[in-house]
C-alpha cells in the first residue's frame, strides 16, 4: 500500500518533511493555540439562557420532538444515537431575536452528538425511518 507523500510542515518557515499537517514540534504549538481559542470562545459565548434557549424554547422543542417524524435524528453522522433529543437550527441564527430562530422550517430533529458535530454550519439532513439518508447539504461557516 502506498504511503502518504512527504511535504513541508504547515508552520511558516519550517522545512521539516512530514506526512501530516505539522511536524511534532509545531503540532504541539498548534494544539495549544486551538485550546486557547476554544477556551476564549467558551468563556465569551454566554449561557444557553443568554443565547435565547429559555423556557419558551424548552417548551417548543419538547412539542417539536413529539410530532410524527421528529423522533429520529435527521443528521445521522458517525456516532449518531438515532434518537432525537434536541432541535437543531438548519440555518445558523443570530440569537432569539433573529426571525430564523423561531422559524419551524429552519428546525430539524437531532441527537445531541450530531448537533454538536454539526456545529455552526448549514447542514440539512433527512434521515428516514428505513435508515437511508435522503438529502445532505453541507455548507461552510458563514
């Protein structure tokens, strides 16, 4: 089986030939920077309540998940639990004051795993009861 071709480390100015993204030295630096970015994001993100997921959203999402066809996760990424237990926004919104936050056509049933994997991207998944993916439209972050 052919091995991956060697290329230069992605770190600016590094001449180390490797088969992955960064050499061993710069990979550690990259991982640390990623952790710092994530910590900063989480610190400034705001609580679920502050982002608009209040008692009204809790009530709405419970009602949405009880509707026929909304018990199965529509995304079905690798590691999916299949049972929908949260409502995902197809098109990312800008808080509870954004009309897209409450738009029912912008909602799909998802398991917590798939909703986390999806992140802040537009992905419409229609995973049917027979276990087949009917539609999957990934888009990049806005």
